[in-house]
C-alpha cells in the first residue's frame, strides 16, 4: 500500500468518525449543520471514488470495459471534488454569518456558480473529446493541459472565500476571522503544491483535518446546544443576532416565554419538564421547516425561546403565531399529570421596532414583562405606538433629564376646612413635563424613581421648593397653616432626614409647624425603628404628621395611637364606593373610631356635590366628624401661580 492510498484511508476513517460523532451527539440542527453534514458525506464519497479508480488502474488489465469504468469513476471523483470546495465555502459562510450577504448579492452567487459550472462543463466535454486526460495501455493517467482549469477554479474558490472573510471581517469575532483567513490560504497552498508535485497526494487528508478542526471548534454541540432543551444556546443567539443586525438583515423575532414554569417544576420535577422542553424544541423545528422559515430555535434560559426569522412577511408570521397559540393551549400529559402551559408570545421586528443590538437583546429576555396577560400572541409594534408604553421604555432617560435639568414642577391642591369654610392648607404634588415626551404620569416616574433609588433626589427637591415657597413673600401673604408633603418609604429610612429638613427650614426661615409630612401606613411597617426615630425627632422640632391612605394597608391601630399622627387621610378608594351601603357604614364607623382616638379626618377624592355634602354634614358628638376635604370638587392641583390666585380669591 503506497503513501497516497494510506492518506486516503486515514482521511476516510476520520470522516466516518466525524459523521458518527455528529449523529450520536446532540446534533446541532440548522442550516450550518446541514451544510457541514453534506460536506462530510461528499468528502467520504470523493475518497471512495478516488480509491476505486486507483484500484481499477493498478489491478485491472487494459481493456475498453476497464477503461470505461475507470473514466466513469474518475469523472464522479472530479465532480465530488469540485462539490467539496463549493459546499465547504457555503459551510464557512454559514458558520460565520456571511451566507446572508452571499444570498443577497447576485454578483457573489454568479461568481460561485461560475466557479462550479466551468469545471462541470469541462468534465462534460471530456466525456466526448477527452480534453483533460487519457488512460494509456499501461493503465496510467495521461493529463492534458486543460486539466489545469479544474485546479484553477478550485484555487479561485478558495481565494474567493478568503476575500469574503477579509471583506466582512468587521462582523466576525476574532476567532472566526483567524479561522477563515488561515483556512483558505493553507488549503490553497497545499492544493497548489499537490498540483505541482503529483506524488504528494495529501489533499483529502488535509481536508479531513480541516473538517475535524471545524467539528472541534465551530460545530461543538456542547457549546451550541442546550442539553436541557436541545435548542441552540443563548450565546449562539447573541452571536447570530449581532451578525444579522450588522448586515442589516430584516428580522422578525418570535419570542416565547413559559411563565408558570415554577409550578410545573414543582409538579413533575426537572427531568420530566426537560422532556417537555425538548418536545417544544422539536415542534419549533417542525414549524420552521413546514412554513419554510429557515429559522433555528434558540433557548435563552429562564424558559424563553426565540425563533429568529429573516425576510418573512407579516402574513407568514401571523400564520405561525396561530399555530403556536393552538399548540401551547393544548393540555400536555407528563407521567399521567395534565400540564397547562401559560405562555407569553411576542414578535419584535428589527430594524422597524428596535434597531439597537443591546436593547433588542435585552428585550428578547424581558419582553414578557411588558405584555398584557391576554394569552394571545402579540406584536411589539402595537405597544411601541402606545404612549404610556413609550414613556415606560424611556423613563430612565426622562428621569435623568428631569433631575439634571430640574424639570420637576410643584403643584398645590387646596384642602378645604369644614370648620372655617375656607382653604388654610394644601398638599404639594410633584409633576413632570418632559420637553420630548410631554406630561409624564406621576405614577410612572415616582414608581421608577423608588425602584432606582432616585426618589431621594426628587423628595429633597420637593421639600426644598415647598420651604422656598412658604418662606417667600408670596407664600407668607397667604397665611396658610401648613403645606403637606408626601414622604416616600425610601425617604423615611434616611438617617440624616432630621438634619436635612432642619437645615432647609432654617435656610428659608420657615416655622416647623408650616410643614406637614404625610406618611403612608404601609411605610410605617418598613424598618419601624428607623422610621419611628425620624418621626419622633421631627415631631419634637414642631413638624406635624398625617397618616396617608388609611385603610389600604394593614391599619395597625397600635402604630396609629403610639405615633404622633394628628390627621388621618381616608383613601379615595373608599369614597368611590360610598354608594354601597356596606362601604358607607364602614367609612362612618372608621371615622367615628378615629374621632374617639382624638384624630382629625381628611377625606380624599371628593369629586361631586353629593359626597361633599355627605361629609360636611357628617357629625360626631355634635361636631364635624370630618375636619378637612380634598378633591377635584374643590380644586384640581394647581401650579404655584394659579394656586396663589385661588387662595387670594
């Protein structure tokens, strides 16, 4: 056995090993793996044909029949040999993401078709004219000059691949660039060397080593496939998404989140749940194949799947969504246990909905948090057009700008005194009008500020502006008893709260009794030691307190009695239900109970004449049961200038 035959047999063993490994391991499904598998099969077939014609030439006598079969097998070898480099090129393009560019460019497709078609044409011509080789009576191959066309086309194919990697290296990672830029030149040099020195027949062995390196680095199932689901991994998705967006490929990401995974895990356990996840992966592959999406499902951890589709119409995607809805609405049976999957399904389009890679990646993993729990698949663009959704998605930018540029405004809502029949106090409310997004609902920016610990800045700003107004000539002229400022739970924890407020009162020459602080009953339950210390310290300074939103929390009577709350505010939620006799009785009993404890009552949310009359006429021991009323019936929150006019009038 000579050296070239030994190299071929060794290469064949390597290729067979790769095929078996690719089948027995968790096979990486998708276009890239299909091309890789096709490449392996083609290489094996090529070696078989190569060994076959060599055996015919070496061990068969010269005859027309033997020459015919030798030529026939040699033609098959040449065809397969040309296919190897075309398939290999497509595999490298697919594994690096360049295949998208290739498909979109007619020029690139024409180049590859020509590089493949020209050798095929010469092989066809040789069948009739024998222009590339002959077989002499000694059963030796005699090559003719046109044979160089085949070798030239193969070298040009390798050079074309090298140029493509070089041209689009900016969208590839360092490993892919190094892999591509070294792969083509090395194979090209060895191929040229073999053409110059025919006795050096190591082409198939080098290809086998190249394919093995691809299997060990690019086609590693343990890195590309999530063993729990058999879908491709989150890392693979991030890489593919980045390439697609860099190449400006139109994407429609179909995202699926299983929201009740904790319950399912508890009922059936991790192993059985993993079986269900694998079934879902298989179904996603099937629907991708059926609808010709050419999409590979990815698993992003935390029970989120994504099916990224390219250049698909809305009609096709809607059809897929209907199929997904039917599939996930069925009852799954796991070991006799009936399982219902709660899912959120959403489609995000790029670049129409999101053009930023980092933000799209973030949305892919958190999209379910913004969806309405309708159970129906939804399009992200339907949310993008919704103003409140736009504000929520940009609230960080809005709040940062408001803090940096001091865009907050203080509005004042007058509080009506039932006893004096006039307005001697008000509640300060913070408002935000963004130059880009307009009026921002307080519930949105205050809630976000509390979550991100920026509420301290807003709270300090409100207290300072109220103190500044009370200490101003305009504020003094109104002769207000006090202005109420709502304290957030986070502010109540501040260890320097007393010092901070004392400094502001002294700075603007405001009496402590002019500042009234509102604290919700829920706030008192958080870290009570720190909060109680702050409340008592501020009260000793002369600052009075109101208990806000009474009745919406746990209504701790002990706290109400022990802490210095002289006013209790009844929440609007009860007032809205006053038409219900049970609610009316509950409100009256609550008010009488608080009166008996010596607390003054402020009713929030008075919006019509009937409710106003009801509480004005409500008596307790021949006295007004409710001392203060507040709501749109009396006045909406007003900017400072309008509030001053309102009070003076």
